[in-house]
């Protein structure tokens, strides 16, 4: 069973309920340890948030599409002019791919990403009256949108927790903190969803990403010097 196909639609469940999700069982001790990790990360990064600049759901969707295999810093340098030129989904839809490309040329895979943005915004304009979709199933109908992008938009634009954003930092820290035994993003996400409170899913990804960028890095990691890593991260003891 995939996470986006459940017997009960997750978006319709109470914000704290996991009843509509097919998740692996976790022991009380594992869940308690996960809460301690979450609390420790929250103490270190009280201001953790999505680092893609945006003012509305459509801008966040565009920025997230652009962020694939790119840095948030690079995306944030390009998007002010892009968002000024195309204030609404309808503006992207009325333009051509070649009109979008000059604004994102500094970002890797800009041609394919421009095509995805144009297609997604056209669909939003034609099928959703210019408003960003608010369910996982609807977002996944948009070109350029997979589960990770949909989770970013739902969690940060609408406060809807139906999953955990699993990027390269979350994958690395989930392994180092012994939160999963898997390396497949879908299985890692299910483990994290099972371990952590549903109300924490969106913030959890930000906390792991912030710690991964600043301390628990892929290269030049500072794990041995940080008290949180010394307590929970196997890399600090390697």
C-alpha cells in the first residue's frame, strides 16, 4: 500500500491521528527516544523553518520544483525576479516555457524545470481555479511534483501533515541517529511517520535539515564536537 492511497483520506482525519496511514509498528521505547531527539533538535534550532523564500502556496510550489538537485540559496537568488514577472498561476500558464527559462537559467536542469512549472501552473489554472491543490492526490497530478514536493507544499503552505519530507539530509541523519534501517526514501518516511507525532512531521524535516546542513554534514561533519550528536549520532563515535 502506498502512503498516498489509504482507506481513510489522511487530510480528512484529525490533525493528530495516524489511523489512515499504513505504518510499521514501533516500540514505546523507540517512540520515546524519537521524542527526546525531536525535543533536543527543537532546543538547538528554535527558529527552524523552510528556507525557500515564498509568499504563497504557488510560489512555494515553484520554488520547490526548482530546488531539485539545486541549493535553496541558488533558488532564492533566482525567484524574486521570477515571482515578480509571474505573480499568479495564470501568468505562468499564459506564458511560454521560453518566457520562464531566462529567469531560472542559473539553476541546474532549468529547461526541464521550466516545462514542469509551466505545465503545473497551467493545470492549477484550468483544473483548480488558480488555487494550489490541498491534497496529496491532487498535487501528485501536477507535472514535476512527487511526494517530497507535495509534502513541502502541504506542510508549509497549509499546515497539513500527511508525511515527512525526506531529502538527502533527512536520509543521512535518519541513518546516523538510528531512526531507520532503510535507505529507500519511502521506507524511511514511513519509519519517521511511525516514530514521531503527526503534528511534528513538517517541523521534523526542518530540524533534521538544519542540523544536517550545519553540523551533521556529509563531508566535514562536526558530530564529535556537538553534544546532540555525541548523544544520538553514530557518526560522532565512528
